């Protein structure tokens, strides 16, 4: 498949407006807080009618890319990525085994994020991770609160990466990941050894990040996911570990 630049002349009026804003943002010509040209000038510049321009701007406003301020004009805004969480949930919900598939996406994101966190992490990031560690320990016997604390620890790792792209992708599937954390915690909480694993392994990952040891942090995180999957399998077996039935003669 050949990768080609879009030909503006072949675009519909609506697409032409969207492409204009996107290209201006990517080139740095526009940024959040900037005002677009007045409606009449912008419609002439893009070669679209004013009704088409208004319709396109309303669509862009719905996704948070612009804000239409009456009496002022149209201002560029930065969309809130969390708003797309529900959208992605509905899109992915149609896929079989969606939670397991999201888990694989999570692993890919976090393993790159933790390497970046080792080189880019700040004291503020370390402090937040330490708070998450304390919360994991304090909620170790509470599946729901513990699942939320676990999620926040991993979310903070991604945040510490300092990568807007990784952070945005992670946030866009956050609803499904939070559900995954809670489901897994409820499933494995009764398995022997899980409490020590949850506390000690998160602490080891934290130490590797603070020590800026990328290879160690990545290895620990990879093992973290593997061990977590093993605990889940053991929890499944435990569900069917019924006492033997004694047959009377």
C-alpha cells in the first residue's frame, strides 16, 4: 500500500476543514488558545461555503478540538483524551476476549513506558509512585480498593515516561484496564502468596525506576505480568478444587 499525502482538491468541504486544522496543529502553526480566522475569511481561504464550515467546526467542537465562543470566534482547544474512553470501550466491546487483548496492549505500552520513566522520571514521579506503593499495602485485603491502587501505580509509571503519545493511548483504554485490574484482583486475592507478591514485586519495580536501571525495570515488569498470569491460572484451578466425595459402601 502506497502512502500518499491527501489531495485537498479531492476532499469534501467538511474534510477540507478538518484537514486544515489538523495540518496546522501538526506543523505548529496553530496551538491551543489560538483563534481561527473569522468565518468569512476562513471559508474563502478553504474554498468551502459558510454553512459547510459551520457544520465542520461544530463537529470539531464535539470532540474538543475547538471551542466556538459567541461574539469572539472559534478557538483551538486541546481535547480531553479521557472523553474517548467510553468511545473505545464501545468499539472494543464487540471484539471477543477484549479484556485479554487490552492486557496485551497494556503490556506493550508499559514496557516502553517504564524504560522512559527510568531516564525521564522526576522526584515528583517517585513521590507519586511511593504514595501508590503505600496505598497498595494499605488496601491489600480489599479487592476493589486494592485493584484501584494497583491501577494507579501502573498509570503513574506511564505518566512518568513523559511521552504524550503513550499517555494518551493508555488513557484511551483506561476504562477497560481498570475493569481488568478489579476483575483480576477479585479472582486472585485468595491464592496463597498473592499478598507478598503484590507488595514486594511492586516495591522492586519502584526501586529499579528510582535507580534508573532500564533493563532491570523492564525485566521485573515483564516478570510481573507473567507471575500475575500464573496467579490467575492458579485461581481458576482453585475455583474447582472441591473436596473429595466419600462414597459409602
